C-alpha cells in the first residue's frame, strides 16, 4: 500500500498538490552527519515559510536519519520499458473481497448520520467515502507507524525528490502549528497519514473538522475523516447525481477501431490510454453495450469504456466521476475497485 501511495504522490496531484518532482541529485553518502548538516538548511527553509520557532526548536533536535525509509524508497518497483498490463480480476478479488465488503457495510451503517450530513454538504455519495476509507486503511485498522517527520526529512535529504519531500516535511511542521500533537503524526514511510492517508500538504488544504471540536482529526475521528474525504472529492470536481460508472457486457462484434482515443493525457498517460473515446450512454446502448445488474444512467451522461481483462470479460463504462477517483490515486485498478466496493457496500 505504501509503495502505491508514493507512486501516487509522484504521478498525480492527489495527495500532493502540484508537487515538483525535480530536485537535487542523490546524496552520495547517506550518513547521520550529512543528514544533520542538511537539517540546518531545512530549518532555515521552514522558518522562512512561516513555521513557528517553537515548533522548529521542538522538532529538529529529535530528528535522526531513517535508513529504513530510504531503503523502502529505493526498493520501489519501476520498469518504464514494460508494456505488459496485468489482469484486473486478481486485484479485484483481493481488494473487493467479502471481508472488506462486510466491514464496509458495518461501517456504512454505523456512520449513516455523519455520512448523510457530508453527502448533503458535498454531493459525494456516502458509499464512495466509505470505500475510500476501506481501501486506504481498511477502515482505520492500519494507518502506518512511521514517524512522519523523520521519514519526510530523510527522503528530502536523500535528494532524488528533494523539492517534494522538503515541502511535505514543512507542511507537517505546519500541522503541528495547528495544534496536532507530534505523536499523532504517524503514517506510511512515504508521508501519507491518517484514515484517508493524506499527505501533509493535502491535510492543510482539504482536511475538515466534522465533529465541531475545532480540529481536523483524520487519525481518530470518523466524523473528521469522512468530512475530509468528502471535501477532497468535492474539491476535485465530483458531480452529484452521477455514478462513477457501471459494469457492462460488450457485444462480440463491437468495432473498437473507431472508439480508440487519440488524446494523450499529460497526467498518468498509461492510465488514460486504456480509456476509449467519450460517448453518451445512449450511444453506448445503441452499440449493443448492456449493463450488468444496474440500469442505465441518463442518456446524456458521457462515459468512456475500459476492458481491463480484455474482450469477452466484464467491461466498465466510466463517467467523469471516475476521473475524480483517479485524482485520489491515478490507477485504473484502484479506481475500479473503489467504485465496485462502494456499490457492494451500498447494495
């Protein structure tokens, strides 16, 4: 999960808004002395960006280099030359499984009052919020145990993505300035924290107080967690009243040659290149596409087609709201599983 989170931070705007990926070249010797020297630069940067002297004085003396964080970062898989795409079915089986659905339904029922309020305020469906919570941390069962500030400072020192991680480290300090205790800032080695696994910069921008206690506590408060997820999706452009998509059967004789999209997305191109051209639901119906288990949305709703397991297997029509899920994590498998889990939780 944490490797996926880092790839998301590096390839999408979600969990980090407009993150610059450039930066210094990798530091040759990852040693404690070099780290402590770099912290002086980071300290000056934090103060220049408005972090209080009190927070700086409290945090910096506690920081040591996390070799484990750097090892995990360097171990991330990545093969730009690979063009093979694995099938979706195994991923779906492990992420939209009976246990996650069952726990999601329990969470859904327990949080209905809070969920209904957030949906009224944001237009984001209750089930989508629950599904995000379920995918990110299994409804809060595991949110990560890395010292967030230590990990972020270590990644900034490593230097391959210094601009990114230095900025997230400083955002973490600003969270402390908002009154969140240091011991609360635990999460993934890559900097994601809380029930919705927000990066610090996203917390500052979009986290919300859902229970009226004056703090946005995405670590222990279900009300704040759901309000923050709802606010994220509303900010990303969720369209109320439209589904994320629907499972469909595609006729064997469908001519796909005229459906290939010629657009190249500047963001996550390999994700979007698997989507067809946009067509209205009425046009898809005229092509012989048939919903599996659900009725058609309004004829005018636009959708693209994806066949994640190839012709002959279940396909999906994807609306603009699906792209909002991609804003959270730019992965077709992730976004499809969120949508399917939401349907199962609600059903």
